[in-house]
C-alpha cells in the first residue's frame, strides 16, 4: 500500500457491492465492439511447391481463396528467387467479419541451391513490423493497418525420415519473428505408425535446435475444459494434415470433404483420419486471438526493442527517451575527428616509409658508384705503372717480350 501511495496511486480496498451496478456487462460491450470493427488475420504459408499449401488454405477457410494451379510447362522460364505474394479476402460467419490475408512464398525450397531462401521471408516479416512501427509513430494513429504475420504454417514434406537441413534453418531463422506452426503435409501418404514416428523425430529435432514453436497457452486460472483442450492440441503438434476442397462420397453414403482412393476415403474433417480439425481449432476456432496477441506482445515487442536500440534510442528505468540530438551531433563530430586523425597518422607513416626506402636506394647506388670509381682508378694506376716500365725498357734499349707488348697495348686501348 505504501508503494502504491509513493507512486501517486490510490490504495486498493476490497468492497462488496450493495446492488446491481452493470459492469458485469463489460465483456458483452467488448464483444459488440469487436464484432462491429471486424477482425484481421494474416497467415503465411511456407513449403516446397506441390505440398498442398493452397489446397489446405482453401480447406481451412472453406473458400476458394486460391484458384486451382496450372503447372508450368517444362519450357517455361521459372523464377530464380522466392517470391512473396499475398491474397486478402473478407469472409463472414454468423455476422462476424474476418479480413483474412494469406501470404504465400512460391519458390521456397524449389531451387538447386536453397541456401538463404529464408532471407526474403524474414525480410518480408520485418518489413511488416517496420510498417506497423511507422504507423505507431505517426501524429495521427487512429487507423493503424495491421499487416503483421500472425502465424506461419510451415509445410514439412512427408518423407517419414526427419527434418531436412532447409526445414531446420528456416525455423531457426524465423522462430523469433513469427508464430511457427509446423505441419506434416499430405499425411495420407504415411501410415499411422509412420506419422507417429515422424512426429517424434520432428519434435526431437525442434527441441535439439532450441526452436520455439507456437504452443497452446495454459493460464493458471483457466477452467479445466480449456486446459484439457490446450493439452489435446499440444499432443497433435506437428499437425499431420490432409487437404481437399472437394466433396467425395463415403462407402456408407455420406458426402464429406476428402480424398477418394481405390481402397477408401480419407476424410479431412475426421479426427481419426488426420489432425486437420485440431489445426483449425488452434489456428481459427480457439487461438486466433492468442496468435495475434503473442505476435503483438512478444514477437513485435522484441523486434521493436532491438530496432530502437540499434537506432540509438536508449531506455532509462521507466521510460524510453531519445538521445539529445546536440549530444549525438557532438559524439558524431568526435568520432569523425578521430577517424580523420587516424587517416592522417596512417598517411604520415606511409610517407615516412617511402622516404626511407628511397634514401636506402640512393645510398646503395652511391656506394656502387664509389666502388666503380675505385676500380677504374686502380686499373688506370696499373696501366700507368706498366707504361712507365715499358718506357724504362725502351730507354735502356731492352726489347719488349711479345706478351708484354700486346697486354700493354690492349690495356692502353681499353683504358684510353
Ligand atoms: P502448393 O503448390 O503447395 O500450393 O500445392 P497445391 O495445393 O497446389 O497441391 C498440389 C497437389 O497436391 C494437387 O494435385 C493437390 O490436389 C494435391 N494435394 C493437396 N493436398 C493434398 C493432401 O493432403 N494429400 C494428397 N495426397 N494430395 C494433396
């Protein structure tokens, strides 16, 4: 109570009501308002082409959001990068309107070299955060459009082995930015036993790589039914799904959404056949609001903090505040001057080094010149002595030996 008073808040006293006041109707007020405003939800689908992404989205929302795909002919030019495409639709159920946006990532995992094919996807998710932050910082922020991705359905190929490096790398790069929901695609191609083993291996991989996937939240004061529902959903992750937007007839005459095979019908909405119902429960029926909330409160908030800190916005104990611009300019000036001084010192050093090299070279040629000079002087002196000897011999009338005469002449000719 004292700390509440210190903070300027009034103390809280528990009181019993004497009669009806009306605030018990608050949840209904919120409900009416939400229904009037409508809801927005953005889901992203990622996985190699042909894993049934468009089919599953159509099955989930019971619409033909995606028209049937026409496969490219072999001669057609294929894109060389992951594209990001989004489709929006307004759908309504019992008077509740939902603007559903599906972000598709055609090309993911389809190239010979799939290194870094997660990059355009991370960039797209962060660009959506950026756009939200920019809207929040506007003077008028009455009409914020929330284009942030609230959930990412990651389609795992039904190999029955374990996750591929591309799956692990994608989830590792994305799990701090988006609610990841792993899905085993086309689960009708695996037996029940294979599905169970594949799920266990996928979960072990996810745990080993410290990847955080979206979990059904369990609050302490939640009723038992909700807790049991959350627990049951959790046991199904990664959801092994079958998609089909076509109605087929079962042997007992029912019309169901499913896939007909010569040996029977796989029913999409039958929990004994696949986890589609549980996936829809998690994504739409029970936890759509949780997914939106976790995106806003945790994923976006963490990204926002990182972004603002990297921009030089600092946080004191209670509030965020901008660094004083004058101090910032002063700091930038000091840094700039330090950079200039460093460049000048480097230039000086290089100059000194060049001068030293030149001096050493000059000294060497000087020494070479001296040596040559000495050599020539010695040669001339020898020549002079020879000539003097020759002169003395001629004067004394002694004949020159042929050898001496020729070397004397040669030396004279070379020296002179
Ligand atoms: P996308 O490229 O990932 O969007 O895949 P599509 O939704 O276009 O599906 C590719 C092909 O797989 C189509 O022929 C679908 O009929 C088929 N398909 C979709 N979902 C399933 C499924 O759950 N099981 C099986 N066996 N086939 C499916």
